[in-house]
């Protein structure tokens, strides 16, 4: 009788060992959110908006850099031909433009960071309901962000990224 119970416990443990990984695999999924942003239509639109803003700031910065270079060149060429007073004015103007350039760079970085937060935050608000819906439809109990969760390995069979992209593209 005692041996029979041990055999039944061993069989039950074996069944659990085989069934548990299959159940866990069916109830766990991963998603590559970066890929959703890069490959979905709304994500591409957000990236394009950010690129337009970034390109405008780069152009503005390049124009300021050109002004600085022109003024520096003018100072170097005229250093010995203008009065000390005029040279001091030009040097002060160069310092002021350098300060303005640093301020511009700081402001541009802040603006770009805010635009990135706004655009990506908006995408997140649109993507989360889709992830939740797919999770509920498939009976998934855990969905991990593939590269931001500390996950080091996931079988491609549990990756739902393509499904989220497909559904996200049809929502728009």
C-alpha cells in the first residue's frame, strides 16, 4: 500500500513536470516594444515627427555654428587691423554667441526629450490596450517587455510582437 502511494506520487510528479512547462509556456509571452514602435504604421509616423523636429534643430544649430565660425574668422583676419575697442566688441559678440549656442543646445535637447516623451507616451497609451486584449484572448497571464524586463532568453514561439504590430496597424 505504501509503495502504491509512492508510485502514484511519482507518476503525479512526472505528469506535473511535463505539464507545468507546457502550461507555463502557453501562459507567458514576450513583446519587443521597440520593434512595435519601429515597424508599426503609428510608430513610423511618430518617428517621422521626431525626425522633423530633430532635423529642424540640427539646421538651426548648424546656422548658429556657421555664424560663430564666420565671426571667429573675421576676428582672426582683422585682429591687427582694427582698433582694440572694435576687437573687444567683436570678442564680446563671439562670447555672447557662444553662450547663446550653449543655451540653444540645452533648450533643443529639452525640447527633443519632451517631444520624444510625448510621442512615445501617446504610442504606449495606444499599444497597451492591444497587448491587454491579446493577452486576454490567449489566456496569457504574464507578458514581458523582451529587452527591458531583464529577460535573457525567450523562445520565439512566445513572442507576440508581430500580432501586436498587425493589430496596431489595423486600429489606426
